[in-house]
């Protein structure tokens, strides 16, 4: 009945569709009659023109291609449909179930929009009284807007890149991986080659999460069964361009101070990281202090209040710190980067990209102001 002949190539003015729907049993009408522009459906969201295919094998249409649906054998009565196909005939006659239907023709493309009276979806095209084969045919219900529909029959679907990805990774062909058209395949391939070659430089992705995931995989796959986990990680990091233990802002005490005015309101300075001062005792945790002074009435009866607490090693505070108030922790947005309580009792601010490696083998990665535990 019809024959598929490759890719849709001509789109041009495809959606100069009829605004007056033609009954499938109406006698032949002049070619091109009753057609108006429908600007709301001229193209899909990616810019593909209606009736055309994009590079990924998607057809811009209003519905699935019913000609490909074997379980749908009949049209619905009073339902509006769109049919188009390509023919080499100069003056064709288009029929649906033996009844001529009106259409518009541009080049090789014929287009017919009609209201069905039911019956089978049997289309024929006659040229000089002889039925001929036609290609690149589509039949779909008319909707309000066009959308992208996968159709490898009408469109040329790109080759499945899965096998290419496997081949490139197997021989560490980074150029081949980067040539893949699918971004997710490129990222997977780069990460796999990074693991195979213990190369953290290949873990540089636009998305920080993808970068961290890649780095973690390099460590996990290469340092899983080694005598020294610390030595293995340091060896891998040492061959990368990412800094090891750069000069992160750090200190022994996270401190905040302020004054109490006559209305009972405390005006604090910003939190600061202090190097070793005001530490009254040895601790195996990170030290934090919040205090304020009050001058009392007319400056007399001055008193000081102080709240102090310790934080466990390895804790990360996301661009905020803690203050102890009446036994409760209150979040204060005071730092523009994450804070890390290190295993050496020091606070570390994530103010530059790099790795922080502690003596116990714990590794943290700072990127874009965020600490990530590896």
C-alpha cells in the first residue's frame, strides 16, 4: 500500500494545513484549496519544522504515526487526522478506502487534513489512473501543538553508540570518546578511562557532582586492595594537576563576639577563625566559642557571657556555622564557603580548590566553596 523510502528531506511550508476540515467521502476538490497557515504548530521545541526529522531520529508531528501501529486498523469516526506522503506523480489522485480526498501538494509532498467517517486506514495514490507506491508517509490525529516523536521508519535514527563507547574505552581512545554525540556517553567514557589510567585530570566535568563521582571511582577501583590506602590515594593525587593541601584558611578556634546594648539586643561581629588564642584546654575536637559583653546600667555592673561547644572531626557545615544558645544550635549564614572540622582539631574553610589529606587517610575535596568527603 505504501513504501518507506528513507528520510524526510523537504519540510518548507509543510503546515499550510486546511482550516476547513474535509470529509473523507467528499468528491475531489481542487489541489491546494482551503489551506491556511497555523503558526502555533510550525515547529517543535527544538526548532524542527513540522513533518521533518531531527538528527536524533525524532519526527516533529502532532501524534504517533498510526501507519506504524499494526493494532490500530480503523480510524475513529468524526476524529480529525493529518496524512502526508511523498510521490513522484505530477498530478496525483489521493484516496482513502477508495474515496478521493482533498490535499495540498508542494514539490513531492502531498498533505491532507480531514475529518474521518470511520473505516480502515487504507490510503492509495493514483497517477494517470494507475496506483503507485509512495514513501515517507505519516498518519496521525490532529492535536493542538506539535511534539517530537521517535520514528526510525520515517527518520534516520543515529547509530547506537553503545558499542563504540565500549570499543573506545577498551583501547583508552579518549579522542574517540569525545567524538560521541551523546553527552552522557562521553562522560561515562572519560570517567572509565580516568579509572583505567589513574588519571584525575580526566575527572574535570562542568558538573561538580560528576567530577566528584569520577574522582571517587578512581580511588575506589585503584585503592580497594592495597596495603596503604593513604599512600595509594596520595600517589594518584600526586600525578594530577589538582592541588594537595593548599593553604586553606584555618585555625584552632571558631570565635564570635559582640556587645549588648541598652535594649538587650546583641550586635555581633562576623564569625572568625582564630589560630590558637583563647583556648583554655586541650581538646580532640574542633573548638567553637560565642560570647558577648554587657555594660549594664550607665556602664556599671558590666558582665560577660560566653557559650562554648566542641564539634566532632569530619563534620562539614554548609556555608554556615553553629552558635549555642540555651542549649540549642542556631544556624547563622556568615561564611560564603563550607567549613570542615579537621582530624587535627583545626577548622578549614573551603576557599580554594584542592584536596585536604589527613594523617589517618581521610580525604576531602574542595570545589566551588563546597567540601566533599571522598
